[in-house]
């Protein structure tokens, strides 16, 4: 194989990768090597009903980058002292954080989950102030948090 063929192959590969990156930017996708951050935020839980129920964190604090895993006591106490913010996030991956009844009404869960099998924390309830941890997914339409943990801070929103 000659250097001309190798160089030509490298040029085509570089142009192809550049086109993929530009295409991802146009449709709002992150490059495949980008990291998705685990964040924590405090806010008020709201359920919105249109074609299908969706859960939102409203009046939320600015999300802060955090480590994966459960919250510790210091993080929870600091969150209790947080002031409400101006942010809004759609919450996804909510089923495990609903009540048992809510989990069975969510999507198709009742088709493959029996009441005896339910593993739901019940921490995510409308009108409640919560501390959430999850993967931050940002797009032009909305920002979403794919939940990893939810801790109830208060049964009301202030």
C-alpha cells in the first residue's frame, strides 16, 4: 500500500468524522465521547397530564455536579437550606420513586409487576420538595433529569 492511499484514507476518515460531529450538533446530540454529568438539584414536584402523565421538578435550584451514589447526611441537610430557583426539569426514570399505586399506573408496569413485587420508594409525590440526583440531559426543547435518587425534604413546596 502506498503513502498516497494511506493519506487519502486518513483524509476521508477525518472528513467523515467531522461530518458526524456536525450532524450531531445540528440535531442537538452530544458527540459520542462527551460525558453526561450526574447532578443534584432541589425543587418542587409537579405532575402534568396531557396524553401521558409527566413529572417535573419546578422552581428548582441550579443543578450542581455531584458523584454517583446515595446522598449523605450533609448533602441532605444542605439541601434543606436551599432557596427555590428558576429552573425547570422534566423528570424521567420516575417509576421506582413513585408510590406502589403510582408505579402500577405508570406506563405498562401493571402488565409485568404484581403488587407483591413492587419496589418503589414513594419519595416522588406531587407538591413535595425533593432533592434529586440524576443524569442531566439538555436539549433545545427542555432539560431533563434521568433519576438515580430522590429524597423527600418536605411534604409541601414553599
